[in-house]
C-alpha cells in the first residue's frame, strides 16, 4: 500500500460520493493525490465467509480488467492500490462529468450536472458529434483488447478535458477473453445494445447521434469485425423488441 493508513482509516477521511447496493464510492483528496476508493462493503444477508470471498473475487476481477484495459491503451482510471481482503480498490480520480450529465435530457442548450454545475460544451471546445466519436472509439479499443464491459451506460463514461478524452469506468461486471477476436461478436453487440438502450431511454433526443457513435466504432474496429458485430446487433435489437412487446 502506498501509505501506512489502513483502508478503513482512508475511507474515514474521505467523502462518500455514491452509495450503491454492492459498493460505496469515496473521494479521497489530499495534497499528494486525489483518489476514488471503491469499497465492496460486507453484506449482512450473506454468510460472512462467502461474502468476504465474493467481495475479494469481484475486486480482483475488476482490477484485472482495469489493468488489462490500461496496458492496451483503453482510457480507464489507473489503479493506485488494491486491498482485496478488505474489498477495496483505490484508483485515479477522473475529474470530469459523465456523458449522461453532458447530454442532459434536452437536445439543446446548457445542461445542469448532478452537483448543480452548468455545463456548456462550447466552453470546453467539444460538440456532440465529437463526443459521440470519442465514445465510439473508446468502446472499439476496449473490445479490441478482448474486454466486454457488461454495463455500458452513459454514467459509466466520463469526459475529461485538456485534451478532451472519454474514459470508461466501472468494470464490476466485465469479462476478459484471451485474445481480441475470441470475444464473441454477440457479446460485443450486447455491450453496444445496452448503451443504445441507455441512449434511447435517458436521452431520447440523441438517438440519431448514436449512429455517429456506431460509425466511429466501425471505423476503429475495421470492416471485417464491424460486419460481424453489426449482424449480431440486428439480432439483439430484434430480441430486445420482442421482449419489450411481451412485457
Ligand atoms: P461505480 O460503482 O464504479 O459505477 O462508481 C459509482 C460512481 O462513482 C460513478 O458513476 C461515478 O460517478 C463515480 N466514480 C467511480 N469511479 C470514478 C473515477 N475513477 N473517477 C471519478 N468518478 C468515479
């Protein structure tokens, strides 16, 4: 560990920023560095031994995905240290707003971030098309690295500035494959479909822009890979539609 404080002490000095069902996320700010602490806290409803081992496994698999992604050039937060016994990972804090916040729910004008800040794309020198392109490109790099994210939403994409770059977070549901083309086209299509649904439900006005995202993804993975994924994406959409009709 980078310092002598325990993970628990570190959390005690940090600010709780997200409380989820599985994990709590803290922001630890100090003069040396700012970090995000993701703690898979003990679950009372699970047997203690099983709970510890599950939390440990999940942290380890998330860290493995983050490390693989970083080493293959995907923009993800750098892992600072892991305390898998305690179920905690400390990672680089990405000081930016999520794509969900940047898009807001309206088609035009300024949007308000969760912390009340008014966001304006012009002020950071980006437009919606460029943002969509950056997202498509990052997902392509991720898939080319043999990683399936498992929970791609606009909240799990963070825009950082100077220069503008999109980072992918939350690898808690990710899966790794040994080599790029062994990730099935179906898995990659499902990853894209999950994001497509997120765009459709959270940002209805941006459905059209999703095409820009897919075009950028296609350019990056190349025609051969894109054709395989695109065929599966049609199937997955069809299944999704049938499912929502059945209810
Ligand atoms: P997660 O459980 O990983 O999805 O994290 C929950 C929330 O914490 C995210 O939606 C972000 O708002 C925030 N968060 C997680 N990791 C980071 C990070 N590395 N930098 C900035 N914010 C983060």
